[in-house]
């Protein structure tokens, strides 16, 4: 399981975003992310993710001000809309930077 770091800015990344019908890379979708606790309650505000070039890569930052509990499980929900509709849920565990996941 990946880690989300306590008291640190965390880069949220979605890569190789492609259309399922053609396989073409998508760089013009609207993409946002939301950190949620184990009960799927939002932690902090939604994260806007921006396209990085035209290679199907989107990035945003979960701020260091998120209230995370060491060792607890969270989810990063990523939603795509517009030219591509999709959803990803990534399980993560809260840790201090430098700890093994």
C-alpha cells in the first residue's frame, strides 16, 4: 500500500490516461481528487489536478495541512469528467516521511 505523508505536501498523480475505445492519450479532461478516511468521509478540500503536457499525465497537491492520523487507512478518490469520464480509488496509509510503507 502506498503512503500519504503527514505534515507534508503530497503530489497526487494520474498517468497514462487513455480513451478505452481508441487508446489515445487524454490531456483535456477535468480531473479532481479527494482524500477520504476509511469511512469515506472527505478530509480537507477537493484537489484540482492539471494536465502536464499532452501525455495523459495529471498532477495536483494534497496540502500539508490535511489532518491525518499516523497508521490510519485513507483513500484518494480521483474523478475524471468532460472528454473522459472515469473514477479511481487508491488506498493509502498515513505515515511520516522516511518511514517504510
